């Protein structure tokens, strides 16, 4: 970010010399939703100012409720340096989002680039950021036996698998086996189990027993009305994972989480054992009733923690005012903390008004988690045909090495005009994380092919693109290699894609056996119950030197109508003048009773 502010300071200092040569240009993109309701869907106004040899750009994004996002860009040359910077804000929430600053210079026969990228929160880290910088690194790691202290927090949890339960769903028991109350659970729903088997192999859970795993997600609790002390209920911590990328047998890459507990903290179902003691009690709020008379205190409210009236291990807290706490169901991600002396009445732990010291909406212990932002330092060296990129990350604890990537592009290989490109990426935590190899100009039986292979820890992609007179095509296979220890166990196929280009027409077909995995490996989005995509686009000459574009996108699924057609998206763009283009687009989802989801019209104007 420092480079960005330096760049802005340079602009201010040079402004008096450049006002006479200010040049303003821009673009206005506007989209109006006509159906099902009339409203401004999006309006994007871009203004570009050329000042003292530098270009300043303002990008304002409006929605139906006013200005939403605002960003400013700076680019230009300063001597032998190429400068670039960008900072973004959320106007409605009045907060900073993210920023980027970079500088590049020619050094001998190559170039050296330095850049800083900052994200204020993980929610600002987009899919394109993940492709460029890797997964979000700023997560804490906790041990399985401490996970219950972090209910509602998203982090890594690690521990040894000691057992499992395979019904329609899958549960991995970590640290302690069922029915031990201290255990931690990893839950995979029945609909997601096949995805995990595709990546880790059939009955992979059997091979995980005795191994230390890492799971990523929000720590939740699950209440039970029986079992536990006196067989009167308890709760256990868990993480539910829906994607194989959230589970790893390679260990966690997060930062250790600090923990500060102000006193002796117990779980709600243990409170009845501590009559006459002042304790910190943590658990989920099941019900809040009142005002009424409870245990002789009239006009008070009763908070039941852990269970209802049939769960004798519950805790009842009698309070003079109604707390602003939310109640939860069987599975939950929110707990409260109550500090007070325990009185056991009728076998139930009760905290009476005179004995209540304080309360907290959240876990009892301070989490000591990372602040939630990321600053990435990138250094890039390029000497054709080699590029080396080094990333250092700072999650608020100081900069550390994150990633090293090496690329070789367009290197003559063997003979006959064949070109080879390759890249290899290493990370501090995972070691070798990604390998890509591609060849161009491979000739077989009169056809020319381009071949692309991409291997990551979680997926493998193979693309073959043939070219012939009048057109080109591409066949892509999405999948992953299965390993049983060090033995090759096969190849799991997530789906495949075919694309062809004939003059002005492009045809694309994507078949998804596992839609979630294919989504992660392509730019196609599948709704629930969809498994196949067909897209046809046309590009032609239009008015005033412009281009007419038309596209039809079809999704097929189990909830579709004719031939399984479940969703349709149509789009048309027509130039009106050299500086103006009109557009119309709409989407229909036939899985719904009212298929029309939206129909928009708009324009794009340059000036």
C-alpha cells in the first residue's frame, strides 16, 4: 500500500504542471431490469484522467439502492519505472476493501517487478485472487480437543482419526472415538460422500484411521438429548465439509491460535457437578421465556442452555432482563458464556440472580485469532523465456515466505516447430503444489494439436486442442489421480468439456459428473440438480465498425423439462454508433414454478 500512496503523492506534486494538459475519457455501462420487477440492476461509471503523463481512473458501481463500490486506479511511467496502483472501497458499508500497488523496471535483458496486494478480509479474496496467489492463507489452526472453545469461528482443526461411522452420511471421529464426550467430529453428508471417494478413493475413511488429518471450516456444535453424564444430554464440536478441498491428510497450513481463558471454563452438561462453585459455563441457548416467576423470582426471564425441560443436564439462568441472545436448534454455530455460582435444584444446574456475575454473547475464552487481513509481497523476475515469482505473506504476524513459482514459455522442443511451456509452484506448507506442462504445434495425421496438462494437489486437468482448416477445437478432461498410499489407484473423472470454433461461431459443451468439482476447474456455474452445459456464441460485424455478439447458454438437469432443459440464458449486444452499444439479456430457470428469473436491457457508452 505504501507504493500506492507514494504514487498518489507524485500525482499531487506534479498536478500544477499538468492541469493544462488534462484529458478526460470514460465509459458508462448501464443495466435496467425490466422483469420480474423494474429496477436499476447495475450502473458502472468509469472516468479516466490523463495528468502529467499519468492516468488516473475512477470506477463507480451503482445498484438499485445507490452507490455500492468505488475504486481509484493510478498508472503511468516515472523515468524507467512503470507504476500501477488501485484501491477499492465499499461505499454503502463505508469501509475499505482492498488495494494493490506495483512497480516494474527493465534490468538488462529482463524485467524486475515488485507488487503489494492487501485484502481487508477473506470475503474480498475472489476466485481470480485464488488462481493468482493460491488459497487464502490467513487461518488459524487449533487442536481437536480445543475446537469446542471456538464455536462459530472458521479455522483449521487437526487431529488423529480414531474411528468412523458410515451410514448414508460419513462421520470421522477425531482424537476420541464414539461415544466419548471429548471427541471431535468431521461430518460429510450423504450427497457429498461420492465426491470425497472420487478424490481420496473408495472407502477412503478406512485408510485415514491412525492418520492425522486437517479439516477447514466453521466449528459447530451438535446437541444431543441423551448420552453424556447421567445419560441426560451433551454436545460435541464438529466441522461439516462439503468439498474434498476442505479435508487433507497432509497436515494444516494455518497459524497457531492463541487462547486466553479468564477462569475455569466448563461445558454446559458438566455444570450439575459443580454445586456451590463459581464457574464459567459455555453452551448454546435453547430457549428464553418470561417474564414470569422462576425459583421464587418474579418478573424474571429464564434462559435454558444446552437443552429443554426434558434434558436434565441443562443449565438454567434466571435473569432480571431479557438478554438479546439468539436461540439455536440441534446443530448450531453460536454459544454464550455465563459466569456465576451453580445451585443444583431438582438435579438441574441453576444460576440464580444473586449469584450471576456476568454474561457474554460468545465463547468464554478469547480466541487470539488472526486479524483477518492479508498483505502479499510479490517479486517477479523475467528473463525470456524464464519467469520466477516469489510471494511473501503477512497475516498480521510479520511477513513469511509463501510461494515460489517458475515458468518457462515457448521453448523450442525436439523438432518440427514444437514448443514447450511449463510451470512449477512450491509453497512453504505443501511443497510442490502445482505443475503445468503444455505443448504447441504437435502434428499427428495432418492435424496440429496443442496439449495442456495441469496437476494440483486436488485436481488434474488434461486439455487437447486440435486445429484444422476453417476451425479449431478443444477436448478437456477434468479429474484427479487416485493414490492408495504410494500406489496408483486410478483416475477419478469429474467431467469433460468440448469446444469448437468455426469462423464466427463458437460451440462449447461441458458434462459434469461432479458439478462442484467441475465448477472449481472451469468458469461454468451449475445450479442445484444441473449436470450439463451447452453454449453457442456468434460474433459478427455491426454498425460503425462495431461488433454484434449473440449467445445462447443451456443447462440440463434432473429438474428440467423438455429433454431435461433446466435453465436458459440469452444475451444480445448490438452497436448503435461507434461509441454506443445496446444490450439485452435474460435467464429462465424451468426448475421453478415461475421460470423467468430476470430480463435486463442496457447500454454501454464510451466518451
